C-alpha cells in the first residue's frame, strides 16, 4: 500500500513571517509521518503564492523536516530557508529509530562520507562513528549520496547497504496531474469542503478501496482545490450528486483525475480549516482498517 499526500506550493501563503511558515510546514510533515505516508508531494499553485514563501521554500523546509536529525547538518548545512528550523516538531519516524542488539533490525538513512577501495564505503547513519560497509555488486555510490542502511545489531555493530528506496517520508515536487496518474496512486481523493460528506457507511466502503493505496490532495489557506483548479464549487457538488444517482459521466470541469471529492469535516465549527488540520482530520479516518 502506497500513501501519497499532495499539498500546494502556496501552503504557507497566509503566514506572517518565516517562523510561522516553518512551524506550519512542520505540522504538515508530522501529520504525513504519523499516518505513514510514503510521499509528500508539493504541486504548483503559482497564482496562490505570495512570493515570500513559494514552492522552493515549502519543499526545502519539508525535505529538511523529513531528513533524519543525525544527517541534517551534513546534508543541508546553512540555508536561508532554514533560519527557523529549530521550531520544527520532531517526526520520530518509526523507520529511522534504529534497533537494539537483540532487535530484528531496521532500515535507516545514511550519507556516504568516503568511497574507499575494494568496494567499501564509510557511511554516517547516526551511530557513534561512520561505519565501513561493503557495496552490493550491482550498486554504485558516490561521496555525499544518501543510502539505505539495514542495521541488525548495534553491539556489536552489524549492518549492510541495501540497494533500494530510502526509508521514511519522501518529499517531491511535481504537477498535480502527474501525481494522480502514477501507477501506484491508488484511490485519488480531493479533500474539500465541497466534497461528499464522510459518513460511517462511506468510510466502510472506502476502507476496502484504499487497501491498495491512496493519493489525497489538499488545498491552501483561503484557496481550496476548486479555486486552485479553476473549478466552480457548484460543479463539484453537481458531480457528487450525479455520482450518487449512478451517473459516472459527470465530472467537474478541469478535474485532473480525482476518483472522489470528500469532505472529512462536514460540520466544521470554524469558518476555515487549516491545511495542517485538514491533514489530521482526513488521514485519520482513511487510515482505519476493515
């Protein structure tokens, strides 16, 4: 099961300063981590960007937040976008916590600090010192590259390089339509106050559909998905009504490929549900199992 969370490049558009923008992005990364998202994708919403905190700022802060703490200094150094990185809440991702000597092992990220002879490299993976590891025959690495390290024991240290995707949350930038069109996208859901209300009955149906994966897209403050896509809210409502009547041929104009528009806070008590709040409200029920 692959879970992708999509947020717009205008995510921090209402933030008064860089500190507030950074904190907001930290809670977005934390929500994605709590509900075991595999990918956090930043899609472009250039009309909604304010200029101060554009897509480059958003993706940089999110990538930094998703980087294991023991690698941050080496991977990022000093950057203007990360001036207030200290306010980011810790993610404590399960795949990055390591294991004790009697554990079954875990995968964690490392950075190659030195490429040596005879197919060996030194890797910083958060242990007391960089460790020397053999490179698998079909794998090529270079200094500064991030790699996956499988640690089976800390005392004594037993570990190996794995030729596979990095563990933990991946942060990417891509178009909304491209993200929805991925082979492993699963059920594509648009989180919107104009979507169909999430009920116990619909949740039971969704639990079976999202078993093979899901992609959930969110809007920006004061700029929901209909605004970003140039879709009239009435068109979204009409499409949902047609779907309830069994007419699958009616879709909102300019819909990039959502299977469902869903309102997970149908009786919201606040005029605006912030994006980071919407992530928690949406991913929590969708993570329930049958």
